[in-house]
């Protein structure tokens, strides 16, 4: 059964956007014996870091976290100190299912919905606001992006270079990705198959996806080395 906000006495605050955080995945590339979102970075889980920073954005009215089904109570307890209107639901077997379950509890009246990776734990509130602002300005779907700095090669099945790709038109995509609510609902209803990117689902509908500048801080913590990089960024952030 999907939990309703009213069941927990939650009343949404200022702001006009909901942030959905699918955090039910195992994150096998990062290793460890707990789900990736619950791995710690300087004494707090990646999930807590991500949610706190999203909650600090002026645009955010509500945060919905999709947790591992067997850890819903633990995740609720973990997030009790976060200053935000927040609800935790049981996530699904895939990221797509987790997003759909989180989306289902967003109350009517919230028309801007952002989908954010817990693994992007250091995403600044300013980026959250920038994405929400672009949706507010009239774009149905918005993604934060960074220019690709590496040379990109297309490689064939033999392991040989088939072509060098022109990187001037390439962008690395980050989260949060922002949507008009009706666009995200339609994308999930008509997606078919499994998708790991909500904006990609919108593209399949033939609808435009607008890009805004991303942030170097919004790196995705996927591998053990990413934890080291994130630790360094946190150290630089608190340095005098």
C-alpha cells in the first residue's frame, strides 16, 4: 500500500516543487554491505547529504524518498533530523519503479517535480533551484549538464576505434532532472521497458528536453574513488 502524506500528518510548506529521491538500489559498483545511498561520507549517509542540500533550496516544498523496502523504518529514522517536509515510501525493484512509487504520493497542487540521485550527495541547493526555475519558466523537462572534457571514441566489437566523436555537441547529464508533473506522469505511463533516465523517457515521447548549466559538485558517487573525491570536496568546502 502506498503511504499518503496525510497518514503522517505532513503538511507541505513553502516552495512549489517536489523532489523525488530513488534510493532503493544496491549500488554494487561502490561495494560495501549496505545500499549505496546509505554509505557514509564524513559521518553521514549519502542520502542524508543529498536530502539536506535539496531541502535547503528555496523551490523545494516536499521531498519523497523511495527506500529499500526492508529498510523503510530505518531510513525514516535516519532522516528525522532533516529540516524538510519529507515522506519515505518503499521503493521498487528498479529505479524507474521507485520513481513511480514516489511520484504517486505527491499531492495535487505540486506541478513541478524533480528527480534526484542520492548518489549526487554534494549537489548544491542553487542547482536544485536553477532546474526548478527553468521548469517554472515553461520548459516541460529540464536537465543540468556539463561539457564533456575527455576525447570520446566509438569502438567496434573487436575493440578497435571506429570513429572519434565530436565532443563539442556532447554533454554529461546530472540530476536533479526537472519536469512539469503531467509530463513526468505521461512519460512513466507510456515508457514501456526499463529506463534509467527520466529525461530519456520524455525524449521517447518526442518532447523537448531543455539544458541548464550543471555543477562540478554534483558528481555521481559510484565507485570507491568517487568517495575520496567527495571527501576532498567536503574538506575544501569547510576550509577557511
